[in-house]
C-alpha cells in the first residue's frame, strides 16, 4: 500500500484489510511516514522493502501521490524487483494545478510542469501495467486529464465525488479486488 501525500499507510487500511481478507499478503511502507519525501527517494524505499521482504509478483495499490511513486518505481527501479503492476486511485498522472497553491517543498513535484511529472509522462511503457481508478470529480487533482493515464491497462471511472472519499467506497473496493 502506498498512500498519498500527508497520509500514513493507515489511511488506506480499509483497502488493505479487504485485500488481506481475500488471502493476499499486504505490506506497508512505514518509512514513508506522512509521505513528504521526494518521489524518487520514496521509490528507492519501495525497492528496499521489496528486497528486504524477498517479495515477488507484487501488485502495488496506491492513492494519489502514491501512484506517482509507484509509476516512478515501475519505470526506474523495478528491474529484477518482481513488481507486476499497480492499481492507482485518484493519481495526478499529469500533475495538479492545486499543488502550486501549497507553499510546501513536497508539493512542488506534483505541479503540472515539474520535472518528475514530465519524466513520468515520458515513461509510457510502464502505463500498460497500471490500472487507474478515476473519481467522477476530484477536488484535489486539478488537471485537464485528471487521473486519466494514456495507454493504461485500464482507466476506470467511478461515480464517486472526492479525492479521499474514493478510498472508502464499496464500488472502488470491488474494482481494486477485481483488478
């Protein structure tokens, strides 16, 4: 589980519990704490977790910035790591205009014109291993394409309104489990 910015892993506990009850082991990244580290640094921490736990056939489940971390990991750190793909929920793949309104260092890389967003947009090969779940309305991802990921394995729009609310909806939970 990879949470979004300013959220700890427990923010995704609802999803994690349901995934675990289906018989899948769930791992959390305590090292992220409130997830204010840079996306590249966080992707390295993800690689370290996978190596430390000797994981294989990994499916990442991520929310918001967590999806950017997951895509960065899949694009730059997955060689030999064994991650198969990711289910990303409300992830600002093309950035968010809202990020420029928040004067905190960790939000800069979420801006639509940041180097990280451009890097992730250039790494399109990874998109085929990502399922993007897109809320009908996202009050945090202010971007023309929202959470749409061009070339994704699947883009799933759900009739949920709200960036965080989408994590606690039964429809989304079922889509995550199906994916």
